C-alpha cells in the first residue's frame, strides 16, 4: 500500500450517554463494560492497530474521562504488579500503547454522531481516516479496519462497512442502496437512516465502520440538525454523494454489539465459547441453568 493511499488515523466517537445500558452506564461508560478480560473499547483500538492504524482520536465527553484513563499509564499499579510478578495482567494494554498513539478531544454537547466526527477535523488534517463506533466489536479475519483500508487503497473513495441483516431488523440501522459492482462491493447512491421495513432500499446495513475522506467535513457543516438536535452522519454522506463517489464493502468479520444488556451478555458468551479453557468452566453452569 503506497503512503498516498494509506489510512493511518482512526476516530472513535465515545461521547454518547449509553441510555440502553442504564443504570450500568451511569458510572461506567458502556465502552468500558468488559467483554471477557478487557473493555470493549480496547478491542476496538486493537482492531485499528491490526489494520495499520497508528494514531487514534477518541471523541469523549466530560462524563467519559475513565476511557481516557484506561489508555493512560498508572505507574503505581504497574509497580505493584511488577513487585508481585504479575506484569502480564497489563501486557495487552502496554503492547497496544506501543503500537498506537491515543489522543482525546471533547464533544461538549451530545449533538449526534455527525457532530462528534466534526470535532476531528483539525486532528485528521486533510487525511482520510477510519471511523469506528466504540460500542461494537468484531471477530474473524480480516477485521473491518484492515478490510476497509485495503478497499480504500484500491478505490480512493469513502468506504462504508456493510452487513446484510434480516428484513425485520432494517429499522435498527442506516441502510444503503446502490449497484453491486463486484463481490461484496457496492457503488452507493443513497443512504436511509432507520427505514421502515417496507421503505428499506435493501438489507445492507451500515455496520459501525467507515473510512471517511476530508470532504465529509464541509458536508457536516451544511447538514441541518434533525431529531433531538442531532447531526446525522448519514445526511452528510448523502450530501457528499452529490459530489463524489462512495462505496460500500460487505464485511467478512462477524459483528458483536454491546449496546444493550442482552447483546452484551450474548457477546460475552459467544467469545467465551471460543476459548476452550474458559468455556470448560462456563458450559456446565449453563447446562445446569437450562436444565
């Protein structure tokens, strides 16, 4: 991949209230809720690093300071673990800190995903960037960050990660319409936010991962606020489509949401089932409950 077509920065909006996970998310940001042995946001940043990203900007809020702290060093804790021979407990976060620089900027008011991304304009400085929603993780290979970065290196346009969903679920997502121009590759012509089932243009849902180009910022400035005063990214992308092409790529990895209690628990159990030693401890308990 040439330097010209390389995506090296990621933006992760994490400023939302996480209302579907209340009251758990009142004191602990939903992005810090654990999936097995680490918080969800760490899985997201690890995915970015595997995709070639070396610079991550977290869009946070006053209430989400704990997310910033997770990626900061705690020398007292490190010293205590070292003294007890337990350095391995922080090995994953230490390794990640070597690979990726973490930066933070605040979204002062909860004005939607589009407004959060607009806070990143100065930091990305005209470069294309990976946008990752911080409450969604993926399993399988290639990860979305790598798959989208590879697609960008060939196409040079904004790229949206897509997932085919059942018709009854289209109202939960942004949905795209367009022409399939290759295996798993769509030339997008329109995006609809949470359409009614009978109005959905397809079953291809936006799957929490994007590569955005610098043109998105002018479009965000022109986008008027909608419901609850929020700036919708899908509205800005529709404006961008009037001036430049946007493609969609059907992701090969499996998506896992942690935005509500049932999905969070399901994600923990599914990933635990892929760890033989851990599953050996959990499966008998589940069989007992089911019995």
